[in-house]
C-alpha cells in the first residue's frame, strides 16, 4: 500500500507540473493571452508566389521547388543538381553582378 501511495503522489506532482508549470505549453495550457497577443500578432512567414533559381536563373514555384537557407535567406531551386551546386559554393552564385542579373529578370 505504501508503494501505491508513493506512485500516486509522484503522478499527482507530475500532473500539476505539466498542467501549471514548465510543461503547460506542451499540454496546450499556456495561460491566458494578453490582448496584445491576439491571433493576428503572431509573425508568420509566407513564401513568395515565384522566385528565381540562383544557379540557372529559371523561374521556380516555391511550393514545388527544393529549398536551402543561406545567411538567413531562403533560396529555391529547380532541381537537386542546382541546390547541390549552390550549397557547395554559395559565394559563386551570390556575387553582385549575378544578383543584378537575377533581379532584372535575367537581363544584364
């Protein structure tokens, strides 16, 4: 009987910690939101409708393209070969002359 009481006490402690303590966010009980934290105030990243592959300069649709992150920016690629080439040497594809080529839609 003593061991049963031991497990019940630890179970109750664990429940209280998960409900009100450090695990509250895991169980979905993060507390009440203040008015400044409404659903519209949370930042959410939305991908662009289209972008250019920095390796081959093709227009790509982000929802179907492969992606890679470099210096906090997301780049989209038409295929695995372009992504691998970019990840091997990103500086080759991010030079100023090449950036103006992409921003102008391919016209230097």
